């Protein structure tokens, strides 16, 4: 049953966008239906929540990578590039004083 829940959530909106309250509500419904034991419900909630957090981190990492690639492809300077240029300008200005 746990595998079915994991697959269902992962295939639906994904655990990354499901809140802890939504997970708790889903598991409570499964307990009421007798599909999950009350004693195992807290562990299932914890596992699903942790899986969701891991998926959220993975999704954020992929988005960050794609944004960095897009900025590089468009030849748009990064914040680090701008900070490096600002530091260089300060150094050059201090030499001319």
C-alpha cells in the first residue's frame, strides 16, 4: 500500500508541491479506510514528507542549473561577474588617486 501511495503522489502533482498538512490528511483518510495502520501512519507521513522535501531540493537544483545555462547562453553577466567588475573599477580608481 505504501508503494501505491508513493507512486500516486509522485505521479500526481508530485510530493514537492504537496504540503505536510495534505500528506497528513491523505494518510488519515487511508487509516480511516483501513488501508494503513494507525501505528504506521506517523512513519508514513514522515517518509512521504522527507521524500517531498528531497524532490523539492532536486527540483530547485535543476531550475537553478537551467537558469544559469540560460543566462550563459544569452551572454548575460552573473551577479558574481558584476561584483568582480565593481571590485576591478574600485581598484583602478584607487590607483589613479
